[in-house]
C-alpha cells in the first residue's frame, strides 16, 4: 500500500504465468537526468544521499579506468563515455568481455565483495562519467534498498549478456557480430558518426585485425557503414539491424524488462 502524500509512486505491472497472475512492483520514472539510466531510476531520497559523493570526470580515449587485478577504488557511471571490459590473455591479444555505457556502471566486482578488478577496463569512446568512491557506494547500498535492488538486477543483466555473448561467438558469423557491436556503440554515441578503431573492433570480436578489415569492407560495400581512419559512419541503421544477429535485440529487451 502506498501511503497518502508519499512522494514515490509504484507502477504495478501485471505479469502472466503458468501458476496464475503475478505482479511486479517497480518505481515510477524519476524527473532526473544525470545521463546515466541507473542513477535516474533511484528514488529522490536515495539519490540525495549519493549525489554529494558523485564526481563528474572526463575520460579520454584508451584511458585505463580499472587496471587488471588492481583495487577498484571508484565506481563509474558512464554518461557519454563508453567503457570496454577486456579479458587479459597471457599469450594473445586482449578480448573484450563487454561494454558499459549509460545503461550501467563499472566496478561490479566490488559490489560482490571482490576488491580487485577481474578485467582491464579502458575508455573505448571518450566522454563524461560520474564516479563515486567504492566505499561510499557500498555504504549507500547498505542504506538504500532501491539502489541495492538496481545493482542486483544489473548483475542479472550482465550475466545474461555474458552468456549471450558466449553463444553468439560460437553460433554467429563475424559480420553479424560486428553489426551487433556497432549497433550497441551507435546507441551509446547517440549520433551516426563515432570513433571505432580496428584494434577495438578486433577486441570486440576476438579476431585478428586483418579479419576486421575484411568485415568492415563487406559492411561498407553493402552500404551499411562508412569506415575510415578509425571512424565509423552509420549509413543504414535498419540494414545493420537486419544484418545483426538475434543477440542485439535479445539483450536489449532483457535489460528493458528487468532493469528499467
């Protein structure tokens, strides 16, 4: 029951199921625009406690946000920047395990009680981010049930995304996977032209740069993109969506269902 005069409203979404009707309670959207979707979902009471500790920083291309197996000192909430989580290999080039933009945050391991970063996290697309000291963020989670809930649901999303990526790498062509990643970056950039080097695309796809050259050439020949000097220009978004594998729509849809 929502008490009269309470500022927070709950949206009741009816869900069907084999065992009868289910109801999922989620907070109504907040009138806030930090640029990060998770922060914008927090109730005013919880955000007001976190806000004084948030610092807006500018991230540059290739800047190391978290070093591999180093202490996670800050939690980052990208706004216009895009972070790349790299799995470090002993004998081969790093492979991208995921990207994080304004839909999420960087520093998830610290929320699970692991102080050291399992990835090297670098800035893939320069821009702004909000950050908060890890200790302060964990304290805010202890005090804020909605923040803790959002973190748990975002963890569930990242697990689903990771398993989808594994299946994608095994089952789908390089061209369809490249289209998927370009759509994700296009979403984050919010514009048709954005930086994407062959090196980063090779990390994303887990292939050699020579393969990236072939794939980018094929997408260009199909009229979907222009690609030159580390810059991608999307010419046909609908065409990219048709070329991309099912994983793009699947993971985006899952995020919308359980996080926002």
